[in-house]
C-alpha cells in the first residue's frame, strides 16, 4: 500500500441525505481535487479553508460544491486532504468519484483514511477502533462509549502504565550499568510498590473488560452477611414479597433464593444467600450452604453486605466484604428499628425491613451503582475489549513474575526482562508496536471512505 499516493472515496453514509461527501488524502490531493473544476490551476492554498468551486460534469454541465481543503499536515491523516461537499445525490457523488479516479487518484481501501491517521501518529489503535465504534453504534450508550474511547478513555490508562514501566526499566538498567560502583537508582521496596500499583490498575481494567465481554444477562445483586443479619427480611422488603423464610433462628436460609425486579426501568435479579459462617469437617449441609454462597458471590454484579446494626461490623463481615471488589459492593445496616444513630461506616444505607425505613433509598442506591458499573464496563468498543484482554493478561503475568522475583531477591536482570516483556505487550495494545496482520484485522472491518 503506497501511503504517498492520493486516495479517494465517498465518505458519506449511503442513503438519502442533505449532502454527499467525497474525500481525498495524499500529497497530490489539492491538485487532483481542483483538476475537475473550472479553476484547475489554482493551487496556492497555505491554510485550511472552505472555498466554493464549480465542478465540471459530463454534458458541459456545472455544479457548485464546497471544497474543504487542508493543504498541510493539520488534517485527519496528517497529509494534504480535501473533502468535496455535494448535494445529497449518490449519482452525482459517483460521477465526481469517477472523474477524480481518472485524474490519478486511487480508490481507497476499507479503513485506509483511518489507517493513515494511525500510521501518522494522529490516533493509536484503540482510538482507531473507536472510530469504527462511533460508526457502528446502535444506541446512545454505545455511541458515548466509543466517543470516550476515541478521546483516550482506554488508551490513557494503558499508555500511563506503559510509561511508568518504561521509567522503571530505565532506572533498573541504569543500575545495571553501574553495578560495579554499587550505585542503586531505585530501591527494591520502591520498585515493588510501583509495580504493584501498575499491576492493580491493570487488573481492575481487565476485570472491567471481562465484565463487558461475558456479562450479557441482567445484573445480579446478591445479599450477603452473617447468619441472622437480616438478609432475608431485607430481601423481602426490597422484592416486595415473602418468598424468603425469615426467623430469629440462625441458619434458617439454606439455599439461595432469587427474584427478578424492575426499578426505575432497570431489570435486575435479587439473590438471598445463606449466612456466612465457618463449618466443621463432615458438616455436609453447612459446607453445601457455604459453596452455594460462594458461587453466588463470585457470579454477582453487585454485593450487598448486610450488617446487623446492633452487632456492628465484625472481622467475619470484613472477611466476606474482601471477596468482592470495593467498587462492586455496598454495605448496609439492617434492623435499624430505633432512632438511635448507627455506625458512620454504613450510616448512608441504614434500613429497617420491619418499618420500611431506608428501603426506597437503598433501591435508588443499587440502581445508581449498577448504572455506574455498566457505564464503566461499556467504556470501550467491544472489538477493543477482546483484543486488549489477552495482552493485559500477559502483562499481568509478567508483572506477577516480576513481583515474585523482587520478593525472592532474584537478579535485577531477570526482573528487568519481565518488565521489558510487559512493556512489549502494552505496546501491541496501543499500536506502538504492530504487525501487518494486526492492521489487516482491525481496518478490514471499516467501510470504504473511513
């Protein structure tokens, strides 16, 4: 593919519209575009501008069109570029396209304009995929997600992680150059702390991608807590039913109960689980209860940790809370039947299943949290999510090996090699390093003219 050759294509969408757009890009774009007008020799354009010009059509007919001209590298492709804005007629656009091809402009391949923008450094690969996401968006949420990715919403965290790793690698390799002088440019404890921060940020991004690519069902909200913490009563209050059996006797709930509800036009599934408690070897029933609770917890979109307001937060509560990411959980005080203040740790969600106090507010909080999580999960184009997942997994594996090496006092050469591998994986995601196969897979999905 000759990147210097001027390419042309119809870039407006097919169908009826107020205008059609024919786009050219390449070193000779301005001359070729003007060659089909009544002023073919005018090429003295030094700044970006819009000029009306008469186009010569077959049969000595003429048509006035607006020529949007970028004569320098300040265009989308960083090449001289022209867009010819015509009346919304595909027949006219086809005639103009034919004349431009006769003037030595090559018909662009699918995605070639965006690929030139990528190769020129105008976009990275994730932003290039976002262009396709904007075109293919079938709803407002997908459209906004693609726009966020186009503005750097995905490449920003990846580039930041890569830049941090490059800095760490430079410090490590500088120390290796001065190993005989016993000069240390970065202490191992600082290195461990910074690699851990990068690992955790990428792990969070990986979890968001997994959620985006695997969770196609309605959100699942799971109520968790110790035995007799008021989960079943709160479940009934939230669901508006009496499906869950309630009792002051610990361990009444032995299986999880589900109920589909719709709040503020958002469908979700409520799950009531058995109380979290230790069990002795041989206690088959309690082991089954624990396994069921663990299964429901691992599969949930949002965990509601129910804490008895009279008992307060215990170590077992904290242990259970640690099973769910902080941004996917809410802590709720139950049995707040008296006006006495509850602990500040969960005062924002104080509820009483008996009086109904705080239940509507908790429903709103759950809806708000699910909406927030969904926006985060949808903050990337699906094709980018799939492509990024493997590279991020490889990066996390390298960083885990790196941290093990630091803890095991391995040589700095081995630690540096793992960081170098992590950098290479992130480079493939953002396109700092790429192959023709990767470009073919990404840009072949574009339509001609984009």
